[in-house]
């Protein structure tokens, strides 16, 4: 026991004295947010900003879909500020969801209906949304003030444009200026259809973000203008084809997100912001520079997305070859896999996504290499993965059938967190439709019932393009005292009923949704056709931790009575006596250690309660349980 205590104390001292690292913290909405590349083609530009940082700087992306500036301050910033150190940078960009309620403040509108005694109208209000000249600026200003108080450097970025074209130009509302049509809240209620002249910036969120930056004396990056110019350079047709995810005019694919991140980095460098710490490649590069697949289970086949970026290439037209070492395959479409692929480019420019695939055949670390060649230029991309074991312990399984009620079955030592709702309720238990089609391998027929759920108020709002943070269905599990719970399966069936416009995200989190992992995204579900949502995560829950799984639904148009149906929710794994997990012994000196992280991937400067990840300079990652 004394030896173990001494080891922990030594590690704590090492962690506290080690370099905290220099960080850029990014706060924003779905256009900046991280996405699981295995669940969706959508990408946020914050995912790639760190690729342009050098000299030991790293980027932490706190952006979330569906957040306005109020949630940016009350939720995202409250998580980020715990990690912000003196000298760090904080990039702040909101606006898309601040436009909810046509420019009225969502909370003010809700309070108006409550004061009038109209609970039905109040329940239907989307509380997101701010007034650009008041609550929007106030929310951004609070983040700026508190970042400055921490000794950090806030940078305000105006929101990226929506690809709303009139002819070959981005129109006014695509630039986040609602001046052509907006609503105001008066003492007599909302008044719609208001407008102001083209040179009146009253309802221009981007303009007000710039005014705030001037008032606070902090840097401003005009991403609204920069993205307008980027989109217009492609033209209305090619812009959507090349830069967006195929599901509207707001969210990027990999190319679009990467180019926006590059543009933000370029504009910062041009203004002298982190000028020596930002690099803008002018030849060929690969993102990410290392293909770390992380942890998975023996026998799993893993896929990772990488992007080749080339600007100013010579010759003007040519090709790039990608070659992988034995055991690794590469592909351009995730359909045909080979050890070598080739990509053509022209006009000295290349932005192309490719994929690497690796099957874990043994225990422990697996490594390899991908070589990218263009002319005389060669880039080596190290590949690594770590196979973990689920051997030992007692099987644990929590299962919600959801055919007649929300009861569950529990196998093994664990504690279930029962189903709960935020902004949702159970309409009934029934088959989605007499013509319901289940996946063939289930053997289920159309008579099998599902839990059908509606949002409070029954009316799905118009113009929702992402989930609402105040509307979800939740399930969960946690370890019993004295146990560590290892989870390797999360699954369920989901579908929409009543129309083909139901959309949903499914996430899990082990820190009460300060961070989250996407396991499913679907827009415009085919009605009455349940889909299997299945994930094989590597999750270790210590005593006091909870695994929460949430389904966030929305509808792609204004609608009444449409339901999201769920059934057969399963969370399973094994429970292990905490006393047998021990503490992983570490050898070497402080200089052998490069980074320290929580189990959720946030870099830390000291030993945290629970599971800690310690990355050594040899590339290996070890766990410390404290």
C-alpha cells in the first residue's frame, strides 16, 4: 500500500510540474463542432483548426450543435473555462442559432407567454435565439470578459455564412443579417414581417460581433465575409457540391470544414495573432499527421479518415500516390480497399479525403505507416492502435424492451439510470405502422411495438437543422460501489413515424455531457423502418461515474404529431472488482512523458480522480487509476 501511495504521489508531482501545454479553445455551434467520422459525413471547421498550429500549440474544440450564444456562455464556456490557462487563446463564434425566433430573444418570448397565462404557446417556444444588438452581444461579452480575467486571449469570429445564393452572390440572410424580414417582441406580443434598409445593421449578427470586438479591444476575424468570398468563388452549384454535406446549406463536408479552418488560421496570422505559431502549408500535407486509431477490441476492424491538402503544387497537373504497410488498407470511397491508391489533381490544388483501415489481430499495440508521395515530396503518416481486452469480470447488461412501459431488465452488478425525458414525453406504445419493415436479420414483424415519443406541445418547429439541447430522451448505467464497469456495447432501434422528415442524433457521455461521442446521425429517416444503432465503445466507468445515452430528435419541417420511435435499448459490458484494477506502474523520467489526459481526452496538468491517460514520448498511452 505504501509503495502504491508513493507511486501516486510521485505521479501527481510529475503531472503538476509538467508543462501544461499551450492551447487554443474553440467555442461555437454545429458549423464548428466535432463529428464522429464513422457516423456522418458532416464536419465542423473546429475539427481541423489545430492542424494549422505549430510550436507545441494544440486545439480543444468545445463547439456543439444547436447552441446559441446564451448556451455558449452558460454551457460551453463553463466547461471550457476549467481548462483555460493564462496565455491560452479562446476563439468564439456564434450566430446561426441566435437567429431562432426571427431575431427575438427566446427566453423573453417564453416569459411573455407565461405572463399571459398561455402555457400552450409558452411550451411551443424554442428558447434559443437572441436579439443581435442586446442579448447576443451580452452573451459574447461575458465570455470575453471572463477569458480576459483568466489571462487568456479571446478572439471573436463572425459566423460562417449559409450558402443562400441569389444569382451568384450570398444574400443578406445568408450573411446573418435578418434585416429583410425579422420579428420584434412588443408589450402586445410578437410582431412579424419587420424590415430595415440594406445599410441598416440593426439585425446583423456579424456586424454586432465586430462592434463588440471593437468595444472590448479584442481581435476580430470576419469569417462571414471570408466564407461569402469562398462560396462565391465556387458558384452556387459547385459550392454545395464541393463544400457541404449534401444535407442543406449550412453544414460542411471535410473539404469545406478544412478550407474554413485554413481561412481562419490565415486571417489570424495576417493580423499578427499567433503569427509565429500558425503555419499555412503551401505544398502538400496530410491531416491528421498521425493516424491514431485509439483503443478497440481484438478482432475489430477500424476505419480512420485522413485528408490530403495541396496548394501551389508543381507540376500544375499530376497525381499523388498513397501506400500502406502490411496489415493496413487504404481507400478513396470506403468500398474498394487496397494497399495503394492514386489521386489525380489539377490547377496546382488538391483537397481530397481518403480512408485507412486496420483490423486488430493481436493484443496490445499495433503500428504501421502510410506513405504519401507527390513528385519528390514524401510524407510518412505513422499508424497506431491499441487492442484492449474484456476478459474477466461479471457480465452486465441493462435492457429496455419499451413495448408497454419503460421498465428494464438488469443482469449483473450495476445500477441502472432509468429512462427520462427533457422536452419530450411518451405518446403511446404501438407499432409505428402496419407496414413497418424491420431489418431482415431481426425476425421481427410489423406487429412488434415500439415506444413512440413526441416533443412537449406536439408541434415540431420549422427551420430546425440540428438537435435542440433542451429536447432529448435519456438512458444510463453506473457501477456499483467497489466496481469498475467496462462497457463495450450500446445499441437500440430507432425510426420515425408519420412522415419521412424525422432526424436524430444519438450520443453517449461519461461526464454528464460536458463532452460527448456521436454514435448515430440520421436526417430524413424513412418512416416506419426501424434502424439498428450499434456502437462498440471502449468505456471504463469508475465509482461515481455514469454513462448516459441520449437520443436528440428534430423534424426537418414544421409538423404536428410526428413521433420518434425507439425500442430494445441495450447497454452491456462487464463489472470488475475495483481492487483488482490496480495502478499501472510507470517507469522512466518526467521527460519521457509528453501529455496527460482525462479519460475523455481533455489535456490536464495534474492527476484527476478516476482514470487518467498518460502519453509517453514513445507513443504509448498508459492508464493511471487514482
